[in-house]
């Protein structure tokens, strides 16, 4: 046994509403390996497979109480990640502490004269904050001498925890749903003041439809395009829909509720998701947490900025040409676009964007991508088709070994749509390809045959078919007409473009996409994975973005192609694709690398992503946001 002796320095912090914050430095008895709880990576790599932590003693109205003993055991999941599993055991004894970590400050309490004037009256409760390893535990005891124990959620703990960790803390009793919610509301308000990612934030916690949901109590945002829950605001980023509320819950919204998530607001999106940068006339520019003068991408840029800033661990997004993957790449997040049909688009639609669009979450960790995919991938009655899922769940499948042998991997480095790939992006891609080759996979260059700009035009024609008619119906109901007082310049250009899309144009666009899908699918048939850039360059300065065009074809070529040239093919093909922040530009900006798998193989993408997360870990929170 080693002993660290500290002088007895008694410190009392603020006291309000019967809450006493106490730090007391005392003698620590160190037994076994010392684990730094502040260092999650260090914790996961410690040689100790199980480490116990004990904290005890509370006062109730100045008298010793029967207390609870908090026991935390370090356990490893099938991937080797370490977590603390907490349980509560009753304890009665004299005032003492057998505690643990040389960096800890833990309250050691007994009837001290110094505490007498802070004790609440008989029958009230004292709550004492015990600090260790960057976490704050709150132990409370009532006059009935039956102590209850719950955790304090510090801003640091909240912002550094992924959704899986927060859900585990809530389930184990280490943290309460209300505490996590309050931490999220504070973090979101502070981050939104800097990065402007929210259309609306709310203070009240969502009522989960299931208390045992896999992600119960995990804070999130819903994008202001899809995924709405009945009664929540919905604007589609436009003044046309300003101040309206959703009349019914989407299947995505129902999946979020079923998982028990706490929706604390709505993230901003460009008007009708028509741009590769997130800005609209309601809230203005969303700013990138890695550098506020740069774009977060679009159209899920509000979601990406919220996740990257630490405001929420996961946020809902949608993707019709790259709108999850591009913001993930520019904001240093994990962005998965599922296979066509994986996530229900009901009940209002059979398939989003005629099968071109889908919904998912942006996350900071791979296991959160798996957990949120589990939350959304349950089929609903009446869905046009269903695709197989792994036995158990996507999250569970991460523990079933690696990718299962050598993979055939196609690598595309060259630019598309006449836009070159910047040297640092190309170098990052080749570095990742080399890493895969070293891991035993077959890697070769691949020149994809997709015609690029014409497929993006065809996708847009299918997407915007009927947009003008729907807009006219909404405007007429309000006694308005569509003009520059209602729409921004890009939406107005899209409106005029949509008016020209008759049945013949629509069917020609569908035919074009079908031919492109068949051609690309045949070219990729021999490969398990397609490795490519997400974007040709890291996040651009907002000031350098092209001026919005009043001609929508021009907007496609100048405003959309620079962002979506490498992501549109996956929407045309209906394949799952994932952006991972595997590299950094020389100036610090994240560089996203895209992995695409065959239809229905999200599990393979997640396994590869977990491999990269272990071998090439990425920063979870940018310095600008800390």
C-alpha cells in the first residue's frame, strides 16, 4: 500500500437551497493501479481490467447517517473499450474514506464544527458534491437516514461524453435525466451563441415514450427539414413556413421518441436544403466550430456544428446529395448515410426524394453511429420494402470481430465535375488507402464512370418536381405570393426551375438516374468498399462562397458541385456511405474521407470505421469550442 498525505484543508463553496459544495483534502490510501479518470483514452488502455472506486459518508441535519456506497467497476465491452459500471450498495460505518485516485478531491464529512452553521434544519436534505477525476458526484441524505446517491454532471463531463456513455450513466444511476438535460441546455445555449446552429432551443426536457429506450435521456436536435415530432416548430429554413408546427410525427421522429432521446431543439438548415452551406433568412450563417469564419457545410450544417461544438453528442440530419457527409467532413464528425430503404420516410412519403434522400444522425463516435442507426432502422407497416439488419443490432455487431477477411477496395482520388481535388485531401486519401493495404486488404485505383454534373442536374429535377405547386398552395393559403419577400434567391431560383419540370422532364430525369445507377453499379460490383474524398477541399471561408445565383442551373454548377461532386453518386446508387474525420489540413481543418459499401452493408462500414477510430483516433471537440 502506498500512502499520499494531504493537509486537512477544509473548503466550503456556495450554499443555496440546502446544497453545500465541499472539497476536503485528506489522506488517501492507494491500493492497486491508479487510473486517471480524466483521461478516457488512458482509462481504456490501462492494464487493470477491473478497478473499484469507493466514496462514502454523508450528514443529515448534522448527524451521521446510514449511507450508500458507490462502487464503480471498470468493464470492457467486446471491442475492448472500457467503461465504468456503477452500482449502489448500502453502507453504515464511521466517517472514513477508502478512495482511489491521486488526482481526486473527495469530500470526507463528519460532524465538524465548521459545518454546523451550513446544515439545513431537521428534516431537510444536504447534498454534498464530491469531486474526482473531473467528475462530480452528488450524494444526498435525508432525515430518514436513507441516503440516495446520484451524479453531478459537470460541463466537462457532458461535452466529452458520447451518447452511449450518457445513456449508460443514466441507466446506472450515475447521472439523472434532469441533470443531463440541464447540462445540455446550458451547453447548447453557450455554443449556439458562438456558432448559431439552432433554429430553436427549448428548456423543458422531452418526455420519453419509453423509459427503457436504448438512448433514454440522451440530448439531441432535430434538423429543420425532416424528422419532426408533432407539435415541434417546422420552418424548412424558409419564411414561407415560419412559425408553423408539425401536425404529425414522422417515423424518424417516432424512432427518436422510442429510443427515449431528449430533443432539446431544432437545428438550422438552408432554405429547403438547397445549398452546400447552412444559412437562411431566419437565422443567418451557421459557423464552423473549428474556425468560425468557415462554413460548416450543408444542408445538415446546423446539426454538424452542434455535435462538433459539444452542445449535443448526436444530432439528426438528412442527406439527398451529401447533406450529412459534407457537414461531417468539414466539422470533423462521423456522418453515415444509410442504404436506400434502411430508414422509413413515412408516414407522409413512401421514399424521401423518390428514394434519393434518407435520414440519420451525425455523431462523434462510431458506436454512437451504430446506436442511432439502430434507433432509426426499425421498419414501419406500409414501408415499400425492407432490407436485412444484423442479428441483434448494429451496435452489438461491432463486437462480433473485425471485417471478416481481406476486402477488395476501390480508390478514387481524382476530381469530378471539372473540380480538382486539393493536394492535402488527395494525400490524406492515399494515406488511408495505404493503411488499408497494410492491414491486408486489396486496394486499387478506380475511375468511376458517373457523368457527374448531369446526374446532379437529374437528381435535382427529380427532387424539385412539384416544389413550385406545393409552395403556391402554402402561399395562397396565407394570402401571399411567392416572390423575394418570401424566398431567398436560391429558393426563388429553384421555384422558377421547378415550374418548368413537367412530366416529360421528370420521367427523363428518372431514366437518366436509372441508367447512371446501372452503369455505376456494374463498375462497383467487384468491390466491397469504395474509398473516395467527401469533398475536394476542407471547409471554405464563408466570405469566399459564390454569390447566390438567380439561375438554378448556374447554382448547381457553382454552388452545389464544389460541395457534392463526390457524394451524389451514393444517393443515386442507394448505397450506404460514411464520412470519417481521418486527417487534418496543415492549418488544422478536418479532412473527411468517404467509405462506401454495397447495399445493406452498413455493418461493414461500421466495422471499418471502428478500425480507423482505434488506429487513427480523431479529436472529439475542436479547440475553438472548448
